[in-house]
């Protein structure tokens, strides 16, 4: 009778096995919202064996309580999040924390992720510009991890990947610009680099906050050439300004001479005003040989 009952129970388990697998194997899809990036991949559950192992682990915690509590409770800081793997699968499809989290021994493994802004210094990159000028440019990238799950599950080393991608993007973008554009349009170029990096690292859970170009190093010979060109440009502008001033002054003097020629009295007054101006200077001697009659009209008989 016992053997028959055991066989009946075994047949029932075999009959319900597809149903159990259909319930335990699930498809998990991470949405593309700002907090969770797209990771649309089918994923299986832990299965019956997994639940048995989790139950045994939980039973072990209860047997060794309260000593096991020090192994199960972990502290996650305010600026950190913990991605918990249970039997190799991400638990609850999201990161845990901040505060206290519960970890089961033997079945759970967790990875802490820092959510603070990271400063990534790009070393000097030797770049050949669009106008065939060799220059060295360095910069800095500010980014932060926005989704801890994607930063752990989608890339092996998120910081190294972002660092190498920033170097490559800096060289590619500056290689399409001329030297004058690099020197005059740093903010626009930095914004373009930021947009490219942000789009590329979106699947890694990274948010690029800011990109800055720190220094542009030009060869010494090119610096001398640019200095000579700038000096020649300034000298040319100075000559043009002086010539324009002379031309304007000559026009004004011509108009003044026409006005004075129409009135001899005005010419005489201007002459006396000039003498008065010269007399105000120290150690000056003025000799007026011609006198006031020298300015009479030619047709005056006296």
C-alpha cells in the first residue's frame, strides 16, 4: 500500500512538472525609463532546486540565530546602491539601499555601486586637425552612475569603459575640426562630445554631466607663426586707421579753408587766436613781421 501511494505521488509530480516550470521560468524586461535602462533579455527563474537551496539557507540562518545576523545584515551608505545576486540572478530587478539590507549566506552575493559624480581626466591626446596641424589636447569628463543594475550587468568595468570611450571620442571629434575652430569654439566642441558620450553610455547606466577641454598645446614653431601673423594683422589695422584719420582730417581742413576764404575777418581772428595760443607757452618769443596789414585784401588802395 505504501509502495502504491509512493508511485501515485511520483506520477502526480511528473504530471505537474511542466506547470511548475511554466510558473518558475519568467521573462524579465527592464524598461527604458530614466531610472532603469533598457535590458530586454529573457531570464529564467531560480527554479525548484533554487527555492530548495534558498529555503535551506534561510533554515541555516534560523538555526544559527543570533550569530548569523552579523553575516546577513549589510549596511549600504546614502550614496551607494547594492545589486544583489541570488543564485546568479539579480534580485527584485533593482538595486537595494540605502540603509540595511538582508543577505542570505551561501546563495546571495552583492556588489556595491557608488552613485557619486566621478571625475575622469583625459590625458593629452595627440591629434591631427582638419588643416593638418599636430596638436595635443586634454580634457576632463564628469559623469555619474544613474542605474546601478545596468552598470553591473551590462559592462564588465564601467569606469574603464567610460574612460577609454572618452579618449576615443575626443580624438574623433577634434580630428574633424581645424585649429582655429578648436581654439575659438571650445564650448561647442565640449557640448558635442558630451552628447556623444551620453548616448553611448546610456546602456551602461551612465549619465555624463559635463565635458571640458582643459588645454590645447600647439608646437613652438606654430606659436611663432601665429604670433607673427597676429602682429602683422595689428600693424595693418593701425595703418588703415591712421590713413582714415588723415583723410578725415584733410576733408575737415578743406572745409575750414573754404569757410575762412569767404571772410577775411574770420581769417584774421583765427590768426590772432593762434598767436594767443602760442603765447601761453613758456619761453616762447613771437615775432609778427607782417603785421595786421599783411592780411588786407589785395584790392584795398590803402
